[in-house]
């Protein structure tokens, strides 16, 4: 098993949201190239703890590219240099011996730093709470083929559902916009028959909640480039279309009541 030698890490350290922060430099004499990026941080923390120093705080959970918890800027790139890869799926073989790696948290006003590399992404939760659900009757699960859905529509909805809510799109966007995230969550529900009853109410609510926290989309496309699940920019176009329609349809609905 090959090992990388003399990896220099410049890690952002910050005690709290309002505290000043700074880069802290550490050198790992040796690390296996088969180690994941988070396993490398585990090794660093073990060394810090052994030296009676405070470990670096960072988000992690499943470490399988599913949960969306890992959230690091690595050498200025969300999730690191490898496309369609979360931080936990990134391996040290991507780097070389004697490399310097700069590790930062997401840099976005809507994601305040909690400590070190951990940020507060509860603004995403507020968007989902505002309409990211389908009202359905309770009872037993219906047969899978009870509601016919064209395959192209089902595939598009499933592609949107791949969004793991990591926040890389926001961190990469120069405006700090969350249009790719919100568009993915809307497309997932709005394309399916079960989501039609609340489609325009959901769209209006989620988009306007998004605007409370995040910047506006100006079609830079950095969000798609940074997304580890490669969510298509089409979801933003669909969101904008549905939002325009919601302002008419919801107004008509109000006028009838």
C-alpha cells in the first residue's frame, strides 16, 4: 500500500460564529493514499488529541456520499478537485506527496460557522419546512403501479431526488444562491402526479422562503459544477417557470375565496 509523504494541511480554525478565525498549519509525515479525506482528518485529530490539543471540528455522518453532511472547501473547491464526489468519497490518492492542502468551511452568509469547519445549514431546513412535502392520506401503501407515471417523468423526478442537501451549490455560487437545491427539491415533488395538488402553493412558499436567506441566481452555473450529484440546471428553469405560474394561479385561488 503506497503512502503520501509530507502533506501540509492549512486548516481553518474558528471558535465560534463571531470569533475571529485563522489558518493553522499541520504536517502529516505519512498518510495512506487509500485513506479517504475524512480519514486523513481523523488521523490529524488523533495526533492533536495525543499532543493534548483541541481536535478540528468538522461535519460527517454516513461517509458514503449519501447524507450530505460533509462540507469542506478543499483548495478553494467545494468537496475538492474530483467531480461528482463528496468530501467523504474523496481519497488521498487524488493528491501527491509534498502537496499543500487548504481546508475551509463553506463560505456563505446563509451558513454561519459554528466552529472550525462546521457550519449551520438550518436555512435549508426552513425551505423544506415551508413546502417540501406532499399531503397524503394515511393508510396502507398503494400498489406501485396504481398511479401511472411516464418513465421520462419518473426518471427526471428521481434525478432531482438525488440532491443530498450538502450545500456545495451555495458555497460555490458567487451570489450565495440556493436555486439548485430548491429547484431540485421542487422538481422531485412537482413532476410527480402525487405532487400536483400542492404544486403552486409549494413552489411559491419554498421560493419565497429561499429568498429570505440566500442570494439571487444569475446563471453562473458554478452550482452544477460543484454538485456531487450533478443535479441539472434544468431544475432552476422549472422552478422559475412554476414560480411565475404560482403568482397567477394562487392569486386566482385567493380571489375565489
